[in-house]
C-alpha cells in the first residue's frame, strides 16, 4: 500500500520523541550539562534526542584534535621560562599559506644569532589548522592546541598572535596531549641516553 513507509518513518520519529521524555525522567535533573549523561547519550545506550546543548554542554575533544598552533616553553624551578623554539624557521618554510613570521634573536654584542625567537607571529585568520608546522618542528616546540572558541569581532591586529599570546608551558601540552607528550619524552630520554654513552 502506498504511504506505508512514510507512516512507519513518522512512527520512528514519534518514538524517538517519546524516548526523549523517558530519558529525561531517567536522568531527572542530570540529563544535560553533565559528563556522565553526555557519555551515555552519545553512546550506544543513548535514547531520544541527541542534540548537544552547546555552549553549556560540550562534546569531549579527542587528543588528536587540532586548532591553532602554540609554542611550548619549559620552566625552571624558579619559574624562569625557556623557549623550546630555536627560531630555525622550518615551520615557517613548510606552512602552506605562509602565515608564520619569526624574528630571530641576535646577541647584542657579537651580532651572532641566538637560538631563540625574539618574536613569533601567526596570522590566525590565514592558518588552516593543517598541523604541518607541528609535524616538521625538530624540537617539539610548536604544537596544535585544542581551544577552538576564539571568535571575536576583530579582523586585524588582534588576529595576528604574537609570541606572548602563542606561548604555553610544557605542562599544558602534557595535559591536552598526554599520549604524544609521553611518547616524545621517552624518545628524548632514549636519545639522551645514547648520546651520553657515545660520550664515554
Ligand atoms: S617552532 Fe620549531 S620549526 Fe618553528 S622555528 Fe621554532 S624550532 Fe624551528
Ligand atoms: S597549522 Fe598549518 S597553516 Fe597553521 S601555522 Fe601551522 S603549518 Fe601554517
């Protein structure tokens, strides 16, 4: 009979609609804005409407998610910051839309280059979030951030991020990308160990 598929489809929609209220009762007062409820609702146990109530409610971000790059710095016990970046310029060379601009540091007495950037700029309106800069950096000095809530009404200077705005401590990197951080630290320790053995 014509139209039977449409009736069945409407029945499925109606059942999902009803299930939403059943789920509301099951999670009374906890269905939204709650990590446990969100995990159930987005998993195979989910029933009813699946809409995420953004921005109050947010889906968890996978570790490999990438938005803008940031610069990693190490900190001494006394809080002194040390850039990992050596201003080698590789990231700027590989960046497809050429949105990285680095100002190298020079020794004021000798005029010789110092391996750290005096300034580092990224035009965030041009960055296409490809992650190539982070892939190619030989010093693990530039990494991709998870923060995507950066909208503003500025179209000019405010969207050219400078070194201060781009820099984050290594602990921050470890907190958003624990798997990558741990792998890199193991590699670093192994390299250090081999180097120390060669030096004997
Ligand atoms: S972020 Fe990495 S690749 Fe880019 S200039 Fe610094 S050290 Fe070189
Ligand atoms: S993520 Fe891609 S586009 Fe953005 S600065 Fe890095 S290399 Fe350039």
